[in-house]
């Protein structure tokens, strides 16, 4: 069977990846790959079987022409249309497993990666292995796949059948758990590159920092993150230096929205909280020489700097990393908040419960060894900047569930980001209106 060159033919209608499908047949000389003498090959049967169980991968049959393929595959008159649908289904699954359902839909590079995967598959007749090879290798991703299999297989026979068919409504007891897993599998697929052997990982909604070394957690600490109105951003960076006894240069937005009205009522607020007032050249001004009543949101020609000390809002240690959001990781003078389970209190920066311990670890490279230099600087109670000989990669992410140590954990969706991904995966809004600013993972 030869696949036609005429792309206006009805057999090419309704494809997910029309360009990649057409390119594949152009490269292989328009030869059929799923049918032989109008009879489905073993590869075609294997792909149909994979589609039948694609929910185990956090995907839905309906996105890959399953019903059409199942009805057409035994009918010789429909072999050509079924051939095209099988190719489009494979290329779409390959893209979705490797890159996620939303991204790179029109990328020529992605088309090439998926076409090469199909070519390898047809050469070695191994649908499952070649599709598995496209999936992320992250431990977090693989753990969630295990959790998804457990959730599906421990459902009732009727519920399992509905789940595999792609039912997404809440009549099934485990549906919310399964959807949460699928949303976070999608997040893992959007990771652009593998992590190094040693790095810091902060899961915003787990309110935890962990240091990974060779795949094992060697250090952890509770953290405080931004409020829903002042969200901590997901980002990748590298911690390159540590400041002992840092100043806090108060962001203008915080000064205007939170401090100005307080200062106008009582200027002793500044001295009581160790704030210095700086002009635009960075020179310290006398607080009592300023007419604070003339200042407003449009006119504020000074800046505030909180002096170093244990009462500083940054605590006694700040970890600096390059990022466009002006956020950083730091100690805090409000330790009591770490006792709370939901710890979203900051203006976007990340407060760390075990800041001193992390500083020692980053300098010595050993969680059980203290740095004499860090200890000396802390005792001096003066500002010092320590440049790390071995800068530490940092990943701040937003995952609302995980499967670790044989336990499935669900975390509060404090920034309401799950709804946007749910809408993209299932074409509906889970529990609230989708907010455009939350589309990114």
C-alpha cells in the first residue's frame, strides 16, 4: 500500500501532527508501515495495545484516535486512513511523553525527534520500549508513574475500565488523586534538561528544601515561601555566594505598600526596626530630617536598608543566586512560623529554617562537617561575603504531589496552578476559573 502525496486527500484530515506525519512518509518514500497487503502488522497491533492502556502514562485515549483506529483496523477498505491515523498517533504520543502535551507543537526539531523514534520502532518492532525511552528519567516522574499504576489497578474492575477508557469525572473514587498525578507527570515532562549529580531542590508547595547528591537526599530543611499574592517563582539558577550578616535592601513595592503609612504615623518605626534611610547615591540620611508626609507612591526619592543583625528580616545568612525576580534564599528572624504546616507567608523570597547548617554544608561539602570560616564569621557578627568554590545548582519547582519511600503525598495547590494544567489535559477547569498568569508550571 502506498500513501498518497495529495495532502488534500480525506485520509489526511483531522491529524494532530499533520506536518510530522507528512514528513515521515516523504522520508520513507510514501510506503505503508502499519499494513501489509491491507492487513495490520504486529507493530500496528502493538500500538493499538499501547493506546488501549495509555492512561497508565497519564494520557487519554481520545487524544490519539483510539476509537477510530480500533474500528478501522480490521476493515481492509479503511486501511489507508488507519495507516495515517496510526502514524499520527505514534508521533503525538512520542511528543507528549517527551515534551508534554502543550509545548513545541510546531517545532521542526521536535518533529525530527519523534520521527526518528518511529523509525527506530519500526526497525526493531518495539513500540513500548521506544516510547519508554522518550520519557523523563527523573526519579520524581518514575515515582508518580508507579503511584498512577497503583491507583488504577487497586480500583474496582468497573472503575479501572472507565479510567482506562479516559473517564475524567469525579464519579470514580480515585479520580482526584489520579488527575493530580497526571497534572504533575505533565510538569515533569516540561523539564528541559537532566539535573546534575548534586543540587538543591525546593518544592514550593511541599515547603521543603532538599539537597540531592548522587540521587540521595543528604540534607533537608523546612522553608517558608511567598503568599498567593506574592508568589515564589519556579526557576533554575546556581548559588554562588553566601552573605553572613546581610543588609536587607527593602524593595520599593514593600516600602510603598506596607511601610510608608506606618512611618508617616510614627517615624520611630525606622529606629525600632534598625532601618537606615539612603539617598539615591547610597548616602545615609538623618531620619528626622525628612518630611515623610510629602512622600507617596509616585514620589519616594529615598530607599530603606535594614542593618545587619539577628533582628534583620533576612536573619544572619543570605544565599545569593542570579534570577530576574530579585528573590533569594535566606535565614529569618521569625522562626515560630516554621511550626505551621502551610508556610506561605513571604513576599516571594524563601526563608530557610536550617540556614546556618546549609551554609556549613555548601562550604565543606559534607552535611556533618562545620566550616571554621562560617563559624568565625558568625561569631564576629559582621558582614562577610563567602564565594563558594563549588557553586550549587538550585531548582525551585511547583509539584503538588509525589511518590517517595512507598508513600503518595499530596500538597496544597496554594497558587491554584493545577487548574490551568487540568484545563489543558482534560479541556475543563477542575475547581476554579483558569487564570492566564498561572498557565506555566
